[in-house]
């Protein structure tokens, strides 16, 4: 990547470089490419994947007249120079190869790599390229203005060092911002679906949660919110309280179907949840609400976890134990854990564990009707989950399938 001047962002540096190219006398040898990943949620959770692709592209166009620019929306812009057509053909073949090689890291489905980018020859299409980059920059400015408004509400910025972990001081500022900001701007949702061979995909519940990475990117882009576990735990409790209040602002209705909320045990045992419990039935039946409890809360205080589960079930909610892995499933699937549902995280780097002998028996013993495979990001995850007996799935691959609701899975 060309060295930015001062503290310029990639968006700003890219515009500066385009102005320089426009004034140059060799624009006929200049090219650009825009790689539209279109998966900000994917890369927000897997920033290392994005950097992996950036590094491969930097190696591809290495040279003094080349650059790789990472946009705030996770699009990637390439600038490079090639004096001969066969050099251009070569780099385009290499670009396709990189995207195919890193398709899984990029969240691309099979066959999408060749359609993930657009190539521009500046001698013919510089104006088109410049217009697209200009639109990206305008979107970036709007994003920055929104971020600044939120920071002004909080009174001060959160921090400035790259990867700086939360401190008690920065946590306090961030919590203050959350109390003042409209939390609905950070609320995300993702549907978990029942998928049976030969049947249409059926929504099972809609999970509502705070987009932590969106929050980080908007108000603390250079901080690692998760680095200090106790402070992050405190932050999630503050987010829990804001989510509960948002439920009374029209975010759910009786027509919402099943909805799940991510809550800490301490939140469930708090006065804030007691207030929520007394009012929520006016908006949605409690039987439609599933409370997702992180598995780490089981170890934090097992007695308090059991008390929270008992309270929830007696009050009419259903309980989901979140974040279980295939190897820990037998521990959490026991009846005494008090969970109506269990969410198992599929780990894309470990598909082989789902092919091991005994997996189907493990799933059967845990009662597959109450299991959800989460982070189902590709077709392989769905196939392995179905083969093991799971019938409820959640993840970006499922989101893609939902865009064609009449599609039947073989």
C-alpha cells in the first residue's frame, strides 16, 4: 500500500493518488480494480481474514506505482500500472486466483470469486472509476460524521492507540455513550432457520443483538473491546440493559414470531430485567422470547445460572445456552443444565471434527430438536450439520439461502 501522508485514511490517500494520476501523462498505462466483498458483518467478526486478503493483494501489485486500499466498508481498491496487455491478462488471472484461494476467508460462495471485482482501464473508464471511489468517500464521510456526533454525546473519545484494550476509564466513557445513544442504531438481527431435506426453509427465531464490532468501528475503531474479559463482561451488561429498553420502542410486536435476546445471568437477576418482565407481555408473549445465556456464565457462578434458568422458565420464557462447541456438547446437554435449546458454534477451521466417528450419536443423545448450529458460514457447514442430525441452522450461508425462501435443500 502506498504510504499515506500524515494521518490520512485509505479513502483520503486514494483520492489524493487519483488526482496525481489524472495529472500524469501516462494514464493510458494505469488500471484500477474494485473488489466488492459486500460482507462487512463477516469481516467485522474476522478482521484477520481481511488482512490476509490485503497482504496477498499487496504482493500481487508490489511496485512503486501500485497500491492497495482498504475501504471502511471492506471493499478493496487496487491501483497499478501495466505497460503491456499480456501483463494485464496475467494480473487479472492472478487476481482471480487470489479470490478463489481466499474465497472461504472472504465469505465468498463457490464460483463467486470471478464476479467479486471490476477492472477499469483508466484510458477509457477513469471517470467511472473516480465516480465510484467518490461515492465510497462520501459514504465514509457520512459514517465519520455519525461517529463524531456519538462521541460528542459521550463527551470525549474512547482511545487512540491501535489495538488498545479497554481500561476502567475508557469503559466508563463508552458506557456513558451507550446510555445516551440510540441503541437501535447498533441493534442487529439474524434468523435461525429449520432446514429439512426437500422442504422449504422455515424461520425458527430471530436473534436480536448489539453489533459489538459495529459499535467498536463507529466509536472506538482502534480499540480491542474484548481484550480485557472482565471489562468486556461489564460492557455487555450495559448493552443488555439498553437492549431490554429498546424492546419497548417497537422493536418487537406480537407479529414478530420467536425472538431471542442475548443476556448475561447478572442482567437476568437484575432489577432492570424485573421491570422488563412486568411489561414485555404487553408487546409480545413471553413464550415467543428465547433468552440466550453465554456458556461462560455457567462457570462464572453455576448456582446463580441455575437460579436464572429456573426464574426464566417459570416466567414463561425459553432458555438457550449459547456458545457450546461440539467437543463440550455432552457437558452442556445434560438435563440438569436447564436449557431448552443449545447453540453449537461451527468452527470453519475445524470441519474434520464433524466427520469423526460418533458425532451423530453425540447429537442424538443431546436431542437434535433442541440444537442450533451457529456460524454456519458455508455450504459445507450445512451439509455436515444435516448429516449429523441437526435441523436448525444460523449463519451467513443461511442468510444467503433465505434470500430464496422457496429453495429446497436436497
